[in-house]
C-alpha cells in the first residue's frame, strides 16, 4: 500500500513504510507508538499490525491524525538534542570508563523515581547499579565507542522529511550511514565478502545505506526493553542467549488493536522464546491476538554486532 492509497478510516492510520518483519522497522513502529501514547491530548491510541504488500505494517487506531498532523506531532514531541533526551544518562554514567559508577546510577534512579517516571524506564533499559556501566542493552548493535556519538547525530539531524520517508514510503536507504546509524537494520551487515569496498572507510557510507527517520524513532523504543543484570552483562526483554553464537531476539506481530500498556507485556512473553514454537504454545499466543512471530540472531562480525534477516517462526 502506498502513502497515497485510500483506506477505510476504521482501519486506522496505516504507516506503510514501517515493516514489522525488519528489526529496525518494528522498533521504529514501537518508538512512534510510544511517543504518540505519551501525548495526553489524543486520548487512548492503540496499535495493530495489518497485512499489506506481503509484509506487516502498523496502523494507529483511535485517532483522527493524518499524515501531516502525525509528522508535525512527532517533530514537536521528539527531542532535538541529546542533552534534552533521557539517553544523556549514558554520558553521565561514563560508559567507556571501566570503573563502575554506582553512585551516579543510584542518584539518577532516585531522581527519576521522585520526579520523572519516564527516565526510570530508560535507566532500567540502559544500565544497572550492580554491574559495570559498560554492560549494554542487547538491542545495542552499534559499537560501544560509537554509540553515544551516533545517538547524538541521529537525534540532531532528523528532519520531518526523514520521518515522512521512513513512515509513509517504501524505504529508499538514501541517508548516509556514517556516524548516524544505530546499526539495527540487517542490511548493515557489510562484511568484506558482501561488498565491493572494504568496510573500513567505505565511501558509500557517507552518501547512502540508511534510514535516518527510522533510526530516530527506534531510539524511543529502547525504553520498552528493560534489561536485568546477569553476571557482568545485561539480559534484555525478548532476548535469549548471551554469546555471539546463541543470542537471538524474538518479537510478536498482533492484528488486534492494543494499548501500549498491553503491548509491553507481549514483548516479554515466555511462550515466544521456545526453540521451536509447538502447537500448544502457538495456541496460547494466538489467543492474545498474535498472528506471527519473528526472530533474528545477534551475531558478531569482527568487533561489530549485527542482526541477521528475521525469520518467521510462527
């Protein structure tokens, strides 16, 4: 379905650029949903996934927003600099410092609990007060030494046109990757054997290969993926495994309109994590409105993690 295709208003506002079978597309949809849900003057917005063009695309239900008003709302609500965004805590926690900063983390936690509930969600996703601050959320696939700078660039450089192209049009991957990507799209697995240029210093990264708007929205989804300490590492909602050969992320697609407060528990359903989803487990998840389940592996190529193309497992 194109951005200009007619749709039944009862179907909600379709967002045809966001492909739920792509890790980046799914996260961008959740991030958008989370931003819209926090807008108090819109009432209760729900999200469902609709089958379109051989894939799954999100639809916002319970709103009279159209393409232009949605885009303007997002630009009004999204932080324009990293200093205005909760991910700034990564800089405060000195994630590249091998010495744990438990005192800083606990101070941030106390402040968040007292004043900013949303910041507490970010803290639970990004760090822990009992393991080194260098431990990362398993969704983080950008190298640790690049991550904060890339977050800053994505937040500052995204325009309304970047959002429009990511949400309402087929992805053209016409944005530069260099210093402004979270490395969440499987297409960014650019090993030497897969391309003409060497990955290091590839000139194409400066001109194309990315979707900046999708990366900007995906940042907002991180707060939904809390992480708990396991040894010296973090284990993140929706993930199993901790090594490069066995780490995988599994997520659901649902076709009934759900509020964010219901979607959040779906992301952590134990039934989704079976090696193979047997008939009984599939019945359990279908009763919750889940119509498909996708899984990607988090592999390591050199020093850089990558997500593999997702496979449908149910």
